[in-house]
């Protein structure tokens, strides 16, 4: 009978020790996982901050480029000054920066800040008197060779 009690006590002690070891290992694994997640979260936050700062800087650059002297600038001129973007990404950046697109003179794509060009959108007759023609989708008229940027794009 004493062997049976000793065996039972030994089994209980072994189970208890095993449970404590399992708890300690699980706790360390959880701490390690939490630490990894915290590091990943900090890295993701840092990347997002950098992306936001870059995007914000680009928007400021676009607004500065678009507000210096000319109401409209050709897309090729903008692409020349803001290199490293494919055309659609650059168009999205222009839109986020408050620009709108016009098709002027031989169907060339021109962009300008909405705040600088609201008058163009609101007064079509005055616009045509000044020699600026903004095409409708079905319009096929073409104007002369003058460039709103003041030179070749």
C-alpha cells in the first residue's frame, strides 16, 4: 500500500512539476511573441510615418510647382520635374494635391491647381475670348500653337 501511495504522490508531483514547466515555457513564448509583435508594430508605424512624410512632401512640391507663374502646366513638364513615378501614379499624386486636368491645344494634357483655375471652369465664354479652349469629350476643334507653359514641354 505504501508503494501505491508513493507512486501516486510521485505521479502527482511529476504532473505538478510538468504543469509548472509548461506554464513557464508558455509564458516565455507569449512574452517572446509579444516582443516580436511590438517590434513589428514599431517598424510598421515607422514605415507609415516615412510614407506619409514623403507623400506630404510630394504634395507640397506639386503645389509649389503648380503655383509658380502659370495657371496650367503640361503633363510632360510635370513628369520632367517629378521623376520616378509612372504616369498613373503621378496623376493620382496631382489629384491628391488639388490639381485638375484640362485638355488644351492639340489635345495635350495640362494640369493646374483647382484653386488657381476655378475661373476657367466657371466662365467658358471668357475663357474662349482669352484664347483658351478646353475640349469637351466630343469637341474636335483645335487652337493654335501657343503653349500655356510659355515654352516646349
